[in-house]
C-alpha cells in the first residue's frame, strides 16, 4: 500500500483485441487521421506497429531498485482490469487517475468506430500502456528516469491502495 504504478507506453494495439478490430475496421488501407490531420500512415500500418519489448529498460530498473520493485505486469488481452491485479497481493488494488493515462489515438478511433464504452476498452486493450511496474513511492521518480534514459515513455499512473476492487479508474 502506498507504492505507485508506473506505466510504460505501448506502441499500439500490440497483439491483443484483433478479433474485435477486424469486425470494426472495413478498410485497413484508409488513412489514419488524428485531429483532422493525416498521419501519413494507413490504419493497417498503425494497427500492425510492432509490439514494444520492455526487457532491457526494466532490467536496468531492477539492477538499481530490485528491493523497491514490488510487481510487474505486461498489459495484454484483458487490459487493465484483468492484468494489473495479477501483480498485486490479496487486499490491494490500484487507483488510477484516468487523466494520467496516455491513451493512444488508435484506441480512441476503435472506441469511436465501435461505440465501445471506456470501461470495455480498458478491459480489452492496453490503451497505450504495454507494461506497468509497481515501485516504492520514494524510488518512483528515479525509476522513471532510468526507464526514460533507456528509451521508454514512462510515467506514474496510479497508486496502490487497500481494497479488493483490483483496479479503480477515476
């Protein structure tokens, strides 16, 4: 309790939720547009962006803060609600400030096209967070510095609380 949850940015959908995506996307060759601007990529190219691998950056954090790292979770199919609780002991949950989660535009498009409620999106996709690390609060900023120095977009996205809810997104 009191530890923080650090989110590491994903590159996109990774390999999860494609059954749903295939039902929603009619033309993978359509341009991928963000805020009315063409990104120069197709929807198919964005969806097939290779999965980010987090091993080396996380190993660097473990070298320095092994005793402070109290959990790690790869956010895969099942999204936040099914994956993050696996890294927490019984009686603890994570409270995530929704505004702190850097949701990627591809997930906003999927939600809009499929008229998918936000809770379902967070229960299906990584929403822009491919991995998370639970770290003692006092070491969180230094752990983030290491992750950023190793090429990761890492940030605090939640706090571990006493609860049986698993994941609380506010």
